C-alpha cells in the first residue's frame, strides 16, 4: 500500500525516483513498523546483491564496501522514507479487514469455501490502493463476504441486528 501511494506522490514531485529504491525503502519501513527492524546496512546489502547483471559481470556475491555509493544509497533511502511517512501522515498503523471478514462469515454461517473465497477477494482488494485507502476495513470485509456469497450462489438471508452484535461474538 505504501509503495503505491509513495510511488504516485514521489513521481508527481520528481521524475528521478527509481522504483527499486522505492521498493527497498518500503521494505525498510515495513520492517520497522512490523517490529522486525533491520539495519539499513542489511537492506542495502540485499539490494546490491540482487542487482541485475551481477552474474553476467562475474562479480562475486560479496557485499559492498562502505564507499561513497553506499553512503549515497543510504541517504536516498532515508530521504525517501521520510517522503513516504509524510504521504502516510506518519500513520503507519494499519488495521486489516481479515479479522472482520472471519467474524462476518461466521455470523452469516458461511461455509469454509465462502470464507476462503472472501479472503481471496480481500487479497485482491489490495491491488487497488483506492479500496484500502478510502474504505474502512470493516466495509471492505463486508463487501468481500458479500461478493464471495454471491459467487458461491448463497442467497439465503440471515437476520443480524447490528454490526456491533457481530463484533461481540
């Protein structure tokens, strides 16, 4: 999600943002957010190791030296991280709709196949940043369960009082 937002924002600001640096920066930020922080040196090492053409140039798989290019890359990653955080308004806490979808599917007495299809629909919803940015997680989850039920031809109605009643279960 951050990748899509930051890419659009960064591309609007400057054309010199490279997609691979954006991906590396998002990986670095995600590691921090998910409580598995990695040193920026490790991120730079992996980025350098995975560069295309390394095998063709017969370069050994050693890690880069702490030269000018390393420090330049590190500075670019840190600067781009700040841009991404600004775009996200420094709110890196994400509530995913998966828990809601499971609760809704159980409340509607859906089969496992409907639940699996609903979770697949949720995975696909992340392909469009507009969905996950402009809709609340419980709304996306309800839509996914609805779509899954329709695709599985489940048309019986179930009486549910309120959304709060569902969440208390």
